[in-house]
């Protein structure tokens, strides 16, 4: 997929609607349109990375920032006492948008195994 056509790239650039709750020079966080828990936020790198299988050493800083922002968002959303981070890679794992993203889920008890 070309990054011009990627919905998450379009959200980052402000070309597609989303409820953005955090944005900096490296990452953007916005509410999921189909929430699977009371709190469901997607955190994406602003630069297009298709998925974990495309990550390289040069991506280390932005990957770290994804987790720093996850902590901030969890605090902001009042779920810091218990939340789940999910990253799917590839269609068989459930990835439907091929732009690396972290799901932050919270606000309810989570079971194990997850699915």
C-alpha cells in the first residue's frame, strides 16, 4: 500500500477524520472507530511502517515513543492501573490496516488467553 492511500497516514496528516487525543513529531494517538473496550485508542508512528515485520534498527526511537505515549494515554484515560497493549502483524494475526499500530485497551477486565 502506498502511504498516500493509507488511512492512518491520512489521519496523521489531518486528511481523514479521527478523534486525535495525542500527537507529537513521532506518533499520533486516536480513538478506535470500533472500540473493543471502554477505552480503545490506537497509537501509530507518524512515518509509515507497514508492520512489525518491517521494523529496522532505525525505528528504535519511534518504537520507544509508542510505549511512552501509551503510558501517557493510559494515565490521561484513567486506566493506568490496568490496560492491555496489542500489536498484530499480518493478516493471519488480525492486522487489517497495514500501518504499524498499538491498540491500547482498558476500562474492563481482560481475560487470558486473549483470543
